[in-house]
C-alpha cells in the first residue's frame, strides 16, 4: 500500500478552499480489509474525508482523501 501526500491551491480542484490531499494506492494482491482499516484510521484520527475511489480492471484500487488546510496565526510576541 502506497500513500502520497499532496497539497493543492488550484481553484478548479479545491473550489476556492485550500485542501490537502492524500492518495492511497492499493495493489491487487493486498487485502481489502487492510485498505479499509487504513482509510478508517486516516478518517477518524487525521480528519480526512474520502473524496474519490477508483477500482481498476486489474484489481488495484486508488483512494483520494482530503482535508482542509488550517492556517494558524502565531500568538507569540516578539521583542
């Protein structure tokens, strides 16, 4: 199972919001239960949501997950 983290600021993809994308690729020989477990872990603990899933003819699967990028302003005062 391969995971690839991407960030995007394209308006066409993110509809004006800034999103972070996680693409998970699961080979045909890997179990569906393991892939599902990883998706649930990312959704529950990392606040990811499933955007798209594709099942290829050779049995491989690819999942696109996304979450909003939260910009945090520094509260430290510099002297």
